[in-house]
């Protein structure tokens, strides 16, 4: 059993769910963020389909990239952060800053919280 904890942001996304699955299968404890805790069943159902049926090493936190609320709690006790979350609109935004500003500000929120918590390493992914 691995004693390290990883925060995965954007837990309901395709990449986020697969990342959580692999981390749990490899014995890590996982914290993950969701914009709304109402969506945690999406993750649990996908993990069950992937072969995980024990969730004691998985903790959900409500945190949104557009707000400071919840990030410090989500990253507390974590060794690593995998920042996968990124705002992605359903349609093309009228102004590119509608996508750029929340992504940039959200990444900065995650980095500040990770720095404050003494996280060893942060990995940032990008959106297409």
C-alpha cells in the first residue's frame, strides 16, 4: 500500500476519472475536486466499471477554479497535485478571455494552495 496522497483536480472529466482509477489501483490515496459534490456518483460509477470497489482512499472536495473556496482543504495532506481541471465552454466563447482568464486564475489558485500546503510536486495538464 502506498502511503502518498495525490490531489486530482477535475475529477469528473474523462482524464480525471482515468487518472483517479490508475492512482487507486496503484495504492495511492486520492483527493479530488468537483465543482459540485452532487456529481461524485459519476466518478464512483466509472471507478466501479474500472474495477475499483473500495473507496476508503478517495475523498471528494467541492472547489471551483473561479473561487478560492475549498482549495486549501482539498490539498491539505497531499504529497502531489495533478491539475487536470480546466474550464471548457460548451460553445465557442465570444471572447477568448472567457476561457483564458478562468483557466489561468484557476491554475494560480491551485498552485498557491499547493505551495501553502508544502506539496512536493505539481503537474499541470492542458486543455485542447
